[in-house]
C-alpha cells in the first residue's frame, strides 16, 4: 500500500457539513492501489452510555492520475463527532487518524484520543445549494446587445443593429423590453434561468462601471420595466440572476465624485483606496479594477460601503430576483460576502449566489460565502481537448497543445477533487461568456467541434450556461468582438446547430441522471480520441449503484469509429449498470444497440457524440 499518498484534513473539501446532523468526509489514496477499500468509523466525540461507534464504506468520487478520492456521509444526532479511517488492500489493513498511519487500531475511548474531530456541525457552514439550481440551464444575456425592444430608450449614439464595425464604445439599443419580447425563444430553447450582465445606471455599454446601484439604467428601461420583465420571466418558468459589481464603481459614482471635489476632507474618503491627494487618474494614485482608471476600487472592508451595497442588493432581492452573480468576487473582502449571503438568504432562502472566480475556488464554496463559482478551470480543459490544434487561434491566452483523452479525464478528476460534492451542481459552466472569445471562434469555425463540446457541456456535472448567440453559430474574438449584436434573422442563424442545442437541453431536462453529481469514466482511449463516461447518482455507504444512468460517448477525432465501451466499472463495484441483453438507444442519432458481455458497441462519426439511455427509460 502506498501510504505516502494517503491524506485527509478536517477542512475544506475534505470535511464539510451538508445537513443539520450530516457531514461528509473525504480521503485521498494512491491510484496505484487498485484494489483498495476504504471505511470511516465515527461516534459522538463525548463518551456516554449510549455512545456507539458507526462504520460506513467510502464511495469513489474521482481519480486524477496519481490519486483516487473517496467520500462518505456521516450522520450524528449530537452534531459533534470524532472519526478515523480504515484502509484495506488484500490482507493488509491500515488505520489513519490525526496521529498518522498505523497497523494498530487507534484507541477511541479517550477524550484526547488523537482522532480527527469535527467540534460541531455549524449551521453557518452548511453547504445548502438551492434545489432549483441543479435543474437549471442558464442563458447569459448582455442586455445592450441582445434586442432593441423600445427605441424610446435608445442612447443618443445608438447604431444600426446590423452595423458591427465599431464595437468598443458603441451602443446598439438593447434593452429590457427586447429581452421580454424574446422570452418565447428562450423557452423553446429550454432555458429556465438567465444571468443578466449589469442593468444598473452606468455610462458604458457593458455597465460594469456603475453610477447608481439602486437605479435601472435609463437606456435599458425603468424600474417598472424591470418589474414587468421579472414577472414575465417567472411566468415562463425562468429564474433571473442579476450581476453585482461590488469591487469597483464608476468615476461618476456619487462617493467618488465627492472625493474628487473635497479630497481628504470628503466623508467618503475611506470608501476607496487613495494613496495621495488629489486623486488623479493620470498619476494612478488610487487603487482601481485592473489598470482601468475609470473604475476606482471600493474599500469593501469599510462597514459603510458594505451597508450601502447590501442595501442596494436588498432592494432588488425583495423585488423577487432569484440570484446574484458577483463580479470580481475574489478581490472583494470576504466579510462583505458573508454579510451579503446572510442578508440575502434571510429574504429568499433559495437565492443562488455565484462568484466570478477564475481559478480553484474551494475557500469560497464551503457554505458561508457562495453556492458556486464560474467554472473557468473546466472551460480551459474543454479548450485544450475539443478546440486546440495547430490551426486554432491563440489570442495570447491559450495553448495550441491538444490534450489526449487520458489527460482530459485526469484533469476533470483533479478538478472534481477540489470541491465538496454538493457544489458540483452549482458550478456555472460555459463554453463562452462576455469576457472570452466565442467558442466557435476558438474552434477555428469548425462547428462539429462546438457541437461535440456542447454535448459534453450539457451532459456533464455543473450548471450549464449558454452565452447568447452561441447556439446559432455566432463568432467573435476577444472583447469587444465577442459582444456583437444578437443575430435574429432565421436565415442568418445556423438552424442545425440551434436544433442540436435544443436536443441536448431537452435531454438534460428529461433524464435526471444528467443533473446528478456522479461521473464514472468508462473509456479514455488516446489512439481514437474517444472519451466515454456514465452519469448518475452517487451511491453513499451501503446503497447499491442505480441503473438509472446515462452513457455519454464523445469521438473527438476526424475519423469515424465503431467502438466497444465497457460498462463494468471498478469505481461502481464492478456492477453492471445494464444487464447483458439490455436494449439501449443513442438519443442523438437514433441508433439502437444491445449490451453484450458488459459492453456496448457504439457507432460514431467524426466529432460526433452519443447520449445512450436504457430502453425502458424511452418508454419501450
């Protein structure tokens, strides 16, 4: 047994609370120990006459090449516990506690026994993702570029909708009425949640430099217009998430203008980070977002700033919105986000809070800050597997080195090891957004690659999100080219790609297995570049793996393949998800197959994916 790989710490994704009297613990072992079995023993951390030790087997959740990760759910009525691990391989048994590894069973009947300890299951640290998020398919709307519904709201410099030559500072007249008018389109696409980039008063087209956090931008509409949009969205079964820009403001924000006028004597001087007076954008003598002098950074540790921003959010949350996306969330003081979460959840216990973090973000997803984050690491992985090749555009931000199936699979497992399992379903996953080039452009215009990546996006863990226009084949390089006005003329839309997205979204809504936390790799074959995985519910403890699963097979190559996919997976206890003789069907192509000897043969064209389900799930 490779004991140097064994690891646990009662913190982060390795130990977390996910219910009133429930916690989960995670253990890492070596992937070289292929026949290992792991158990966790636990009890109330205080001795008493009725204190009984419990034991449960651990469930495989991920592998990343060097390591394998296991998880177990522990229930303790007293909400305080101590625990230790038992690791078996063949005739060898190892015990693992806070004091390290041992071949001798640790003493468990003493107060200072050296076991791992969780003092109390605090409610403030409970991971509690809103139920509706697991079932959501998001659509990101950049309002100024989506649809011009009421010319009365037009900016004086508005351009013709079809004129896409000068994008950076132009206005096209997109507004809230335009979004309202196209809700039937979103419903037909299968969308049940939208993220609107900022809609509050701002001098720019993107609105990430806010003047007034409590006022709808007049070029988007009025407060009444927003109320009508919110009501209409809810009538269509669409949740609404707004964008909170709390890291910085506009230079036209009232507090900054007061600082410019009064300098160190301004009552708002501590709302910002000014190094010397007068504040001067030419000298850059104050902190700002990035290096953008027109976006002075707010002092979000200041209680007055926190109160102002939370009061603004309270107004819109009380109006009935369903969530907040938090801009540049990692640069905002966490004390603000803790207060924000507490107050927003007091108004709406089901509100979804998702932060813009572009890297590993475990510390923000442990129950006291965000429900999830934007899943940029997964986005980068899809670029390397699906889009990258020697002809792919660079834009100075990506590698043209194409990953093989094994590397892709190991990276996905490594990413899953970062987060508590319930957080998987709250990670906002996308192929494009307003800060990245369009995915089709990353693919060099090769629509088969985008189709395949979309198949992955909508069948993998996480909350999938489409960026407006991706579904119809819109292209665009880095900002501002990725923010072109939406194409509404049907003859200019790629109807085949649109139909593909509709089919995938429909399948995600239809099959619950695609909305669960479980992912098991069936095949990662480098020679063919075929990657296959099962999706379904993780079975904790002694529960048996369900056969309510979906098989996804992706052929990421120029060559067609007729390939055998194994269904007997070690991580599911070598239990067949479908018995031999079972009829299964690819919902995308309509091809029908039969399970033989724990395998299913799947036919795939170049850059084609398959979503395979059991026949009885089809009503056959």
